[in-house]
């Protein structure tokens, strides 16, 4: 686990960024299975950061929804699961607005005001 690499988007090519969808998915999968955060991740993700996650496609959203199903099957009900559910809902709305309305820029600006991305 010390040498596990799931990320290609980090600034340091030999470390995980702890922010991209792959890193977050891996960290949350470990939580579901009751494993501690391994050394390969410099830091853990907070509930606030989970809320501000941005998914770029429905495939990424579906991947995170599978995590929620795994958490429910494993009887995991902690704050990060609720944050992930809200994050998925917000991203579904964001993607729908982005794809379908002429007022998308205004609505995206409102969304970004209330849920700024974390970097």
C-alpha cells in the first residue's frame, strides 16, 4: 500500500494528488472496507472537499454512486456518505443545466458562488 499509485494528475508524478476522482474513489473505498489511509496519500479528504467535487461526466457520477451502494451494503453511515450523496445530486444538476439551458452560464455562476471548487 505504501507504493500504490492511482493518480496521473498530481504535480508530483511519484505521489497521488488526493484530489482527483481516482484518488478520492480509492480513499473512500478504503474507508468502506475499514482500512486506514495508507502512506501513499499525503492527506485525507474532508467532507467539505467531497461536497465540492466536480465530476466531468455521468460515468464519473455512476462510479461514485456505486461507492454509496457499497457503503449501504456494508452498513456504513457516516458524514462523508451524506456529503457524497449531496455532491452527486449537485453534479447531476450542474451537468443537466450545462447541457440543456440557454441560461446555463447564469446558473453555473450561481452554483460556483455557493459551491466553489477546491484546488
